[in-house]
């Protein structure tokens, strides 16, 4: 019996266009995993969120309202997943409590953001904590946590393992504001630390990575524990 919460980066479901090929393969793979009994999926806002946040930031709109817009984008992206799954209530819960209710008799629950002040990583971590799930996958656009952004720095090196405190310090260095581009938001790491939830940071658009973590129990990406 396997239980997991997946924080799926918005950039994984949609970059320039909606990544329908990946979404269909992702849904099929998770549904086919019979050992997986509970799976929470929290979807990020990606370029959809940033496309709305950045122009309004330039006009001086503050982070509270930018976060509120980001949340709407995450919920729209969540619709891409929930409409293709079978064993799920076809609603996007707006709080953790609501998510727990619609998850009760289903294998899956799919949601986006909840309130301003954090990202979907924190929503996903709170969902894991509330349900008592010790395994967490962060499916992102890179294959782990690096010393520097590997897309812009050639000297960047991947961490195989990090403690919660090391990951938290790295996250705090790059976390700034709404739409911040950081591997995981700091609040999510604080929740993981207090609840002792094991985090696998993996490249989220490779289906085999989910199988490696959940079925083959193979070390994939960066492990934070
Ligand atoms: P994401 O969770 O996608 O954040 O939410 P991110 O780190 O920018 O994105 P990815 O991982 O690249 O997809 C998008 C934005 O929505 C707001 C924040 O402003 C966040 O940056 N948000 C999201 C909230 O304020 N509360 C939430 O619960 C979720």
C-alpha cells in the first residue's frame, strides 16, 4: 500500500502550450499503479500564473493580489488533470479540509492553491501532513536541487541528498515574492521538517521517475529528509 502527495510544477503541465501528451501519460501511469492507494496531486501555475502576475507587478499591484491571481492559475491548471482521471471527485477543492472530504472514498484528489502567502508546494505538504502521508514528490522542470540554477549556470552541481535545514537555507536564498522561481517554497520545507515527510525532487515530465520512486524504490533526483 503506497500513499503519496505530488506537487506538480505548472511548467510540467504547460510551457508554451498545454503538454497533453505528458498529462495523459501521467494520469494513465498513476491509475495503473495498483499498489498506489492514495494519491494527492497539487498543480502549480507555471507560465499561466507568471503571465498574469508579471504585467500587474509592473503596475505596482502588491503581492497579496498577485498571489490571488496565481491561485486562480493553479486551479485552472488542476482542471487539466482532474478531468482525465477516473477515480476522483471532479471538483477542485479550495482548502485542505475540503480536499480531505472529497478524497475519502477516492484514490485521487486534485487541487491547486488555497490562500495567498505560499505556493502549491505548501498546499501539497499540508495535504500530506493532514492525511499522515510520509512520501512527497516534487515534479519540477529540473532533475533535482542544484547549487545554482542549472539552466543558467554551467558550474552548477546537483545535490544527491539534503537535510531539511540545508534545503530550507537554499530555498530562503532564492525566495523573493509572488511567482518566485525557487525549487520549493520555504514554508513547505518547514512543514516537511516538522512532519518528517520525505521529499523526492524529480524531473516532473518523465513518467519513469514516478515509477522509480513509487514502484521500483530507486533513488531519483534529490532526496530531502
Ligand atoms: P505555484 O505553486 O505554481 O508557484 O503558484 P511557483 O513556485 O511560482 O511555481 P511553479 O512550481 O513554477 O509552477 C503560482 C503562484 O500562485 C500563488 C503564488 O503567488 C505563486 O507564486 N499561490 C499559489 C498562492 O498565493 N497560494 C497558493 O496556495 C498557491
